[in-house]
C-alpha cells in the first residue's frame, strides 16, 4: 500500500497502477483501495477532488478564506497524501501553523498569503510567464500569481513597481517582456498599465485589477472597468485581486504546444 500511496493521481500514475497489477506487483484490492476516492473524498465539511488533476491537468487548489485552521489542515493533508504539489491561497499564519502540524514540509509565502507543498519540480510550461506590478502596493496580488504559476510548473520572471507614472521603468524591461509567452499585469488606481503592456508585446496579457487606490477607485472597480475597456486586443481580465486566477490561466496558456 505504501508503494501507491505516494502516487499523484494523473493519467500517468493510473497507468502505472494498472501496469503494476498486470505484472503482479500490486494486488487488485490494493489498486482499488488507492482509486476508491475517485472522483472525490467526502470529509463531511468538504469533498476533496482528487480527480481534478486527471480531468484538468492540475490538482485542486484550496481557498483559505472562510475555512477554520482545522478544516484547511485536514484538506491540505488529504491532498498531500496523494502526492504532487499542494497549494492553499488566501491563507493566514494561524492556518499555516495548523497545516504544518500535519504536513511538515509545507511552506508559507507571507506576501502571497499562500501555503505551498512542492514535490514535483518538473517544468510543464513551454516558455516564461512574466508577472508585472504597477506599484509596490500591488505586489501581494502579483506574488499570488507568481506562487501559483511556479507551483504549476512554470518559469516565472517578475517586474515590480513599473507603473505608468514612471513609464521609463517599464520600457527599461521591454526586451525581457517580449521574451515572455504570457504576461500578467497587476494594477490598481485607474488600471492603465495592462493596455500599455499589451501594446508592447505580441502575446496574451492577463490583467489583474487590484483594490489599491483612493475613494473613487471603489476598491478596484475603477481599475476593473478600465481594463475591461482596454483598446489593446490581447488583454483579458480576471476579477479584482485575483492573482491566483491569473497565474492559473497563464499556466494553462503556457502549456499549449
């Protein structure tokens, strides 16, 4: 049972289980025991989707907000038991302390508010994902995108505090940006930076409005509306402060042939 308890449930690992049964190295009962949680494991308060990596190519990610430390620790440990990488977003240090008691190898990324367990270090992305922040205040959202993209097997470069108020800072990194296969741009205030970046590169630009700004920014709504009205045709937009969503989508794009 130990042999298969460490397998990551994707197509390759399931084929490996079948091959072990065929060769007599694994009993059918042991194989069934390992696969019995497909498509999910019911914990009462959560139904852990162990089948997601097989369906979507990436495992389930835990949203920490609204969960107790005990709940997130239990979910994290159950995912970790099946092997592969595990990510929890919008997590607190208190939640991390609970996770660490069950999964000693877990790490906490304070700026990104993410709990990470990285065991698969393979690169699945075909190129570089660039993550850009308009200001220093946007870095926590950008870091959430960075951590997400990295744990999903991508090479990531970041360029921080290069907003339109000092456009020369962005232009100084133009050559590096043009080498990226996907660009994520996080900006608050009026949300102008993604359009500028979109005009400089010939790849998908994922715009992330942040809740940074004064009263009339309406906690990111002004940036969101500005980005949705971008005149740069290669710009798409995710929700306010959704660095995770941007990192996830960028990872899918970067895996395309």
